[in-house]
C-alpha cells in the first residue's frame, strides 16, 4: 500500500514538473508574439500603402510624415513615463496651446527668442509640477487632476490672448520651425533626440527603473526605498517641460500662438503610447514600441489625407485605433497573467 502511494506521488510530481516547461514555453511564445507583432503590422501596413497609395512613398511625403508626427513623438516620450507609473496626463494639449501663446507674447514684448522659449518651457514645467504634486502628495486621481488642469490651462490661454491668435514677426523665431539640417527639419531632429534621450533614461538610469517599479507595485517600491511621491513629481515636471517645448515648436511652424491649438492632442499621444505597448496598468514600457505606435498613428492619418478622406471619418478611425490599442493592452496583460 505504501509503495503504491509512493508511486502515485512520484507520478504526480513528474506530471507537475512536465507542465512547468510547457507553461514557460507558452509564456515565452506569447511574449515573442506580443513583442514583434506590432513591428510586423507596421511593416505590412507601410509596404501595402507604398504599393497602393499614390505619392505615399516619396521623399517629400516621408519628410512631411515625419514632420507631422514630430510633436506627438516628443510628448509620447514623456507620456510613456506617466503611463508606466500608472498615471496619465490629459492636460498636454492645453499645455501645447498655452506655451505657444505665452512664447509669442513674451517674444513680442521682449524681442528676445531665447527668453521667450525659456519662459514657455518654464511655464510648462510649472504646470507639470502642479499636476505631479497634487497627484503624488494630495492623492487626487490623475484623471480628475489633469482634467481640471486641462480646462484651467486652456482657459488661461484664451484669457491672456483675449481669444485671438498671437502673431509673431521675429524672423529668428519663425526660422526655428523651418530650419533644416541635411534636408531634415529641426522639429524632426528634436523628436529623434527625444527618442534617444528618453530611451536611455528608461533603460539605463535609476529614474527609468524607479518609474517601472512604481508602476508595477507602488507600495513595494516605497518599501524598497524609492521616494514614490518625488519620482511622480519629476515625471510630470519633465512631461510639462517637454510638452511646452512642443508647443513652442508648433508656434514657430504656424508663426503664431493659437489658444485653440492641439485640441484632442492628448488622446492621440495616449493612443500612440498604448498602441506601442505601454501598459495602462503601469510597469511596462519600451521606447521602440512608442516609436512604432507614433509611426502607425502618423501613417494612418497621412494616408487618409492623401486619399482625401473627410475629416469626420478621420475621427472615427482615430477612435477605432484608440479602442484597438486598449483591447491589445488588455490581451497582453491577460496573456502575461496566464
């Protein structure tokens, strides 16, 4: 009888050990699928558009595509950190508009391009600091906090500009938006620099590791000695500064500060990040995924413009992409749990 029980226990143990490699293989298989699926989707989409849409795969259109996604790409780099820490920022569109208006007003008052840019970026940093401090120290939900600052900052932009576009006549400032190096516009170079800098910050610095740790488990991170509140404030402060810089570049491109600019901008940025694999539950983000997500969003919009698709239908497509991105995030989280 005892021998029979021993044999049964050994059989059960062997079966359990046999299942462990299978579960590990399944997890690795799912990870590879989710890691490379987005790249494959983009390559297939890009090749298909190049073969079927006139003028898509031309140098002029490629440069125009890169320029059109430059602002989204810049802000997506910092939004990646917000999402990875289990937060998000709905005020980025308003910050872009306010920074452009403030920069134009300071430029017209002082005539100094450098001072106007510094003032706008500093204002964006202050907005980000307020967001981060309220969320981290007052423990108010990021949705409510950034929704409130979205309305406040947009309102400030309309108040200081009296609801009108603030034009600029400085040739130096206007030249920033059209300046080119090796045939590539300055905004594109700035976006590429952001991809590199924030990619290194995410993967090679304590700041990046702390961000992912906070998103994975805030309480465990606090017990491990990470100052969770201060890190969150830094995340939002950098978010605000980079967003304001994007607003300055936009104002330079359109030669004015527009208080109604960048409406819906925050949804495009969040969609690009989530589509690129940044988890809404925090703790997971890659700069390569964000780059692909930004490229997919920009390519879809570029193709719709080339095909002269009505703007009303473009809203439907962008909404569908956002929904698809959220569903993909849910599938990834479900697959990682399984």
